[in-house]
């Protein structure tokens, strides 16, 4: 029986710390505020937004939602971003992605003020992750994975870490962050041969491929800690991770469930970034 | 007996291609030009500069050397960089690093025009490497390692690649470039446990730790291709790679020597970047 690494415990500790920092900011006349930019009413976006609003309330962070039509033209979205950049009362900006087809995502990323990019969207944030510097902000989900490992005192120093997935949102950033923690990092992906064999010796396994139940017992060893970043929906609408949880859980040392794992921590990291951005802006 | 992957052959093919591109540029009235910024007369810098001047002549690239005192104040170096940025007749700029202690290297990197950064020094270039996009220019040595592998038709697609070293100049960029080629990439470093064991299964092994003869037979297998990026000098002034060449060479499939390996290709990549920068500037 594995230790189940619940996200709630991590999120609660993170939020507790934030409450104090928010109080300090407010005492100085600053109300940390997040702009959420949403185009249309995609179910995933709305679900994440609900979680963010809930977490923001707990942390004492103000949220302004820009609820925009899905078919918004590029120029109008650019106008909104410029408005947010110029508004000193907004410290961070989350833009739901992927953006619809008419939007040039790279152009929007180039427009957003790096100081307000609290989800690793801009080049300024990404290069900080690559260099291992605390300049911008890492993508929240990648940082949530690391936060869980740290909260549960998983040793990363010298650990063999295997990352399944090489996206810019999770795979690559989480690999760089593990490297920063002195793990030996292997990045696997769709073209990896014998992927189960590559994963089998991992002390820490990060699953971020977006493929339900792809991590099976052949990927695992009894000392392994698994962080399941996958969020997949099956035919019956049930949420599934990238790990075949029922088959794998009895065989490893620790594992995050889906739901109630990484997803529960992401919005706390988002709030942490907003508070940090507000602190940096008032320094 | 391993195949010896000589750099000269790669450099010559690269230069041949450049000669044609340079002719085209010159026909259009553009003479591709490189600014080299050197502070003082460090032996390594002078040796690299000689190689660069030689390669530039072969390729038809003009070089302007800014030969500055080692104790140059920060402001004066900033002035030189601004001058280079503004000079349309200079397409690329190589600044020898590490810069002496009085210089704030990050500040200089932030100042250099990304379009002229032909050696992966600026954030603009590094984020391109991280994202796997051809926006800036990768560090020349990292790209030289990949160029050798490609020239000798080493299969990278699905290959197990192990990178020893995690520097921003070689380890991290070469890892990202191998990932871009669909290799499964493991990054090892000073904190890696059982590093020889981690390297042993590699199809492609990149040694970039800066420690003479650290790669020994326990790191190797008969199908392995080794790229030795190390340049170390022993007590007698002899150049040594990171690989214990005499011990390892009989045991692997292919290997680059030191000298006459990666180092022979780096200046060709530098010239390729200058030509590319000139082409981009005139597009």
C-alpha cells in the first residue's frame, strides 16, 4: 500500500503562508490582485476558474475575471492585455490556454508584461526556468508537482527522476526544476523506446503525457514516488490520471491520486505567484 | 577500434555551404561581419580567436576584433556593446567569457541585441533553445556537438542520449537539442549517484563536465557514440578531453578525439550563425 500524497494538505500549508504575506501587503495598502482572461466557456477553464476563485478567497487575493467571447478578434485580446499591463492594481494575469484558433498565442505571450506572467507563459518566465533562476514564474502545474515532493519530504538530491512528457507547460519545466534540486533527470516522450524500462528504475516518476492509464506496473518499483500530472476524462466523464492507479498503487512507495493530487495544489501556486508579483511590484 | 569522428571533415562541409551563402550575400552588397569582444589576453581566448579568424577567412566572413584591456570598467564595456548593437555593418557579436570579475555578465547579456547574439549568450537565444525554436542562436559548442552527430549520420531519433554536465553553455542546451531530435535524454552532473551506471546504456554520450579523463570504460558499451566536449589542460600543458580516450576508444563504436574533435567544429558553427544573422538582417 502506497502513501497517498494528497494535494489538499500541501495546498492548505501553502495558503496558510500566503494569508500572512497578504496581510502584510494589505497593511501597506496593497491588495494582491489576479486578472483571469477567459475566452468563451470551455468546461476545463470554468472548472479551473472555480477552483482559483475559491483558493483566492482563502488566501485573500482579489480576482478580476475578463469574461470574453470565444470568437474575440486578436486585436481586441491584445487591447485587453495592454490594459492589464498598464493597470497597477493588477499584479498577475492568467490567460486560459489553449487559446482559440484565431488567436496568435506567441504574439499574446510577447505582449504580456513578464512581471505579471504568473503562469510561465512568456519567454521571460521560461528562460528563468531554463537557467534555474527565480526571475519570472514557472508554469503553476510544474511547480505544483515540485511543491508536493517537497512537502512530503521526498529526497530529490541525487535522486533518479524520470519525466514522461516534454511539453513547455509541464515536461520541460519540471525537468529543469528537478535538475535544480540536483536530481539526475531523464526526459521520455512519445518517441522513447522501451519507455517502461526507462521509467522502472526511477526514484521519482513524473507522468505528464496526457494519456489515461499509460503508466502500468512495468514502469514501477517498490521505492518509487509517482506524481501524476495527467488529467484525462473517460467515456463516462470520469477523471483519470496518466497512471493506472489501481494497478500501480499497491506496488510503489507513494503516489498522487487524480483527482485530489496535483490539481489541488496548482491554484495555491497560482496565488503564491500573484502574492509574489505584488511583493516584487511594491519592493 | 572505434570510428574516430574528426571535426575537420564536419567543419569543411559546413564551410563549403557557407561560401555559397556568403557569395549570395556579397552579391547583394552585404558583407557578413562578426565583432569579437575580448578583454585582455587570456590564452584560451587568443587560441579560440586565432581559430575563428582562420575559419572566417575560409568562409568569407569579415571580423572586427575589439581588443580591450582586462580591467575595462563595466560602463566602458556597455558602451562598446551599444556601439556594436547600433552598427548595421556588424551582424554578430561574440564576447569571450567568463568575463573578469568587475563585469556584471548578466547585465552585458541583457544589453546585447538578441539578433546579434550568435553564441547563445542572451535570454532571447536561450529561450529559443529551451522551446526548441529557431529564434535566436544556440551556444556554438552545443550546436557543434549536434552537427558532428548529424554529419556522421548517428541516429538520434529514439536514441538513449546521456549528457554529462548541466551548464548553460553546453549541458542544458545540448540536452534540449537532443530532445528536439527525439532522443530520450538523461542529464547527469556532479550530484548524480552511480554516474557510470547511468551512462553505460547510452547510445549517445556527451561528456561536458570539464574534468580530464573522468569518462572511463565503466561508462561505455560497444554500440556507443561518444562526443567529448571537454577541454582540459594537464600539468605538461597537454590538451585532454573529459574522456580517458586511450582506455575508452577500443570499447566503443565511435568517438571524437580531443583535440581535433568538437573544438574544430565550433568556429564553423560560429561563422554559420554570423551568416544566418546577416541573412536575417537583410530579409
